C-alpha cells in the first residue's frame, strides 16, 4: 500500500539533481582549497613584530595629537604649488597618453588592421605598459631624466597607455560594421573609414575613457613624488622626513579634497558626454 | 521642378565641426603650453634625458640575479601581504558595502558607510601605508593594513553598486515568506550579486598584488623596499632583476585571476581552462589595473 507511491516515484526520486557537474565542482573546490591554503600559509609565516603591535594604540594617539591642530599656514606657499603641479602632471600625462595610446589601440584592433602579428605586437605593448606600476615607471624616468615633474608626467603617460589603448582597441573592435561597409562600398580610403566610420562610433567611449583615466591619474600623481617625480608627493616626503606631522595633515587633507573634487567633476562631465 | 527647389541646399561639408570643439581644442593647447612652461618641461630637457637613457639602459642590462635569496624573500612577503589584505579587505568590505546600499538600508546607516568608503578610496595605498608605518611600525603588517583599507574602498564601492542594481522582486518574495533578514540576504540578495562579486574580488586580489610590490617604498614590507634601496644605490642590474620578477609575478597573478573568474562565472572545469573556446567573461573597466 505504502510502497505504491514510492515505487511510482522512484525513477525520478532516485535521480540526484545537482547544479554543477562533478568536474565543475572539483574546479570550484580547488579554488577554495588554494585560497584557504594561501591564507593559512601567509598567516603562519608573515613577520609581525609583537612589540610594534602592542605599541600601536599609543602611536596612533601620538600621531593624531601631532597632526591635530592642523596648521593651515603651511598651505599657501609650498603645498598649494605642489598641488597645482600634481594636477598638471596628471593632466599632461593623460593628454600625452591619449596621443600615444590611440595609434597603438588602432593597431591592436583586428577589424581596422587585419594583421594578427601587428595586433599581437600592439597588445604586447599595451600589456607591458600596464604590468609596470606607475611608481616603477616613475623610478625609471627619474633615473633617465632626473628628479622633477617631467619624470612624473612621463610615468603617468606610460602607465596610462596600456589602459587607454586596451579600452580604445576594444571599443573599435565592437564598432558596428554597417557604416564601415557602406563607406568601403563608396570607395572610401582607410583614413576616411577611420574618421567617418569608426570615430563617430567610438567617440563617447573615448572621452569617457579619457576622463576616467584622468581621475585615476590625479590619485596616482599624488604619490609619484615619494620617488622624486614631482608633485605633492615630494612635499609629503619632505614633511615626513622632518616629522612635521601638522604639515603632513595639511597635505593629506589637500589630496583628499582634490581627489574628491576630481571625482565629482568627472562624474558630472561623463553624464553630459554620454 | 518644384519639389527639387523645396529641398534644403546641400551642405558643403556634412562633417564640419561646430565652434565649441574648436575652442576647447585651442584652450587645451594653451593649457599644455602653459603647464609645460610651469613645470620646466622643454625639448632640451628631453634631449638631455634621451642621452642619459642609453647609459641608463646599458647599466640595467643584463639583470643580476646573484642575490636571489633577498629577491625571493621580498617577493614572498609581497605575496603574503596581498593574500592577507585581500582576505581581510573582502571580509570587512562586505558588511560595509551592504550598509552603504541605499535600497536595503536606511539613510542613517548608509551615509556613514558611504563616507568610510569614499575616504578609503581617496588615498593611494602607498599614502595610507605611510600612516600605518607610523602606527604599527615598519614591516609587513603596515602593508597588510594599508592594502586592506584600499580593498575596503574598492570592493565596498562596487559591492554597494551591485546591490543597488539588484531586482527587488526576489527580495520581496523571500520577505513575503516571513524570512528573517539574514535569509533575505542569503537567498534574495547574495545570489544576484555573486558573479559580480567574484569579478571584483579577483580583480582586487590582482590589484593588491601589484600594490604589495610597491608599499615597501615607504617601509611597509615586501619587495618594494628592496627595489627602492637598490635603486638609490644605483644598483641598476639588481633593479632590473627585481622588476622582471615583479612583472612575472603580476602576469602569473593575472592568469590565475582569469582562471578563477572562468571557473566561478563561466562554470568552467579544469579541462575547459586548457581549451581556448570559452572566453573569460569580460570585466567593465574598474578602478585601476
């Protein structure tokens, strides 16, 4: 009696329903395993000096008490100049990056330059630009051009080439083929296809990438001075070396303000551009 | 005849640009000239630099790997910093990001959380590292804490945006069954944001790996300290060895992050990873890669 319903259900009930195949579950499990192992191994081997850790609350109080009456008298002279220099480094670096990245981005787009070796070469350039941190680029350019904002500007530019070029190349590859085919059918040259077929399609993406990168570069250019590449980082480095914590506080607040303003400006401009 | 005269006169150049872009272009040019003058950037300086460049690069190569023990020690410390900072940052960023989402949380909870996220995002990790070096002393702990702050800012922001974009229908349905808040989160919210979360968590791990090689410049542990010291001693062939190892590690990290994304978002198996058929899901441009 009771067995009848179960007997009827059994072919379905016996089947085990799973969301993923066992191979997929194995892959996921492996990722979890590696993650846990990495965290445990790092926790066990990382060098933490217990005396420093015990000292931390005291040091934080000390830091805040040294910073607190923020001395705005530091701002008008050196800090303001350094801040303007930082903004100039970020803006000039972004402009230079746009100029340098566009050709590389075009070379990386397969539908514009249908040659796989050239595409791969351009992509290699873009990847190498992105793999090197802007501080490392700054170190290299300080080594070549000496300390100063020139090194910073070039560091920002070379770091941004990869980012801008990659995103522009992708935007070009995603452009609709219709207008380009029409231009080709009308006998348009390669440059005409680029300016009248591709450019109008990628223009919004291009300006949005440029603004986005400028925002990132404002943040990044603030630290380049720590390795001698100009901008407010140099003022910060000097203040730190002299233990002038009230001045450090002014500089940190200035960086915070500029970064927030830059983000607001970019958000507003992006709304209008796109 | 009449129909033809009614048509508007054809434009000479249908692609003629309007006035504003031209004005903007001129303004930009003026700015570039002014900024270059301000910062003493001139062609003469670039030329002097280019002469130095040959000398500089000749000293950079060949890379010198004889002190590989220091190199491996620094790299391992950077890896530890990156792993711990990512884990800690993600764990802390999830509740903060949840608090900051305006569709699930009241204003009194979301505004402080949003302020925290904006503050954490505004400073470059290296600057945050300076403060932590003062607070907890030189060493890897300062690096871990600095990158944790960076991770909170980045993941918190994206997690908030992801939650704010979810469909509230599922949430309502779970709520209608009388489920407690934890169940609403677990069954109504998290499944909707999980794949995006994997995307930016792997991205952050990648980014922390890059930055963990740099925080050492201000004394917060990792290979950066060795790099900066070697650079200041003009020990350029060792600098080159360090840079090559950093680039290799970062590229390996990027490959691993892509593999994780394919496993979790693309449901790939190990066999799929070797095949090139299923492409990795594309990510939106995020903060900085």
